């Protein structure tokens, strides 16, 4: 077709380095997994509680904080896992 230009294709190469732990370090990493999961759960619980508290604020409290109703709704409607 007249006036069209052909797009060129370029190869994209990405190198990813994944550290592989030494066999003696794997046990420690496995032991840390429950602690990491617990911290995530606590963070999610805190977010959910803060957003519920924010949604329950009256107009005066929101105004004192400088927040509009739309700001509060936007934050309160986020799922607990989203920061």
C-alpha cells in the first residue's frame, strides 16, 4: 500500500539472574516462610481496619483531614491486598 512504512523487528534480550541458595541455607529460608506469611496477613488486616475506619468517618473529620468524600470512597473501596 502506498505511504505505509514497514516496521522493523528487533530482538529484545533480557538477562535474569536468580540467586540459588547454598544447600545449607535452604533450611533457614524455609523456616522464614511462615514468618513472612504472618507479616503479610497482619499488613492486610491493618489495611482493612484502616479503610473501614476511614469509611466510617463523618464529614467534619474528613474535612479536618483535608479529604473529600470521593478520596475516602476511592481508598475504602480498594481490596485489602492492594496498597
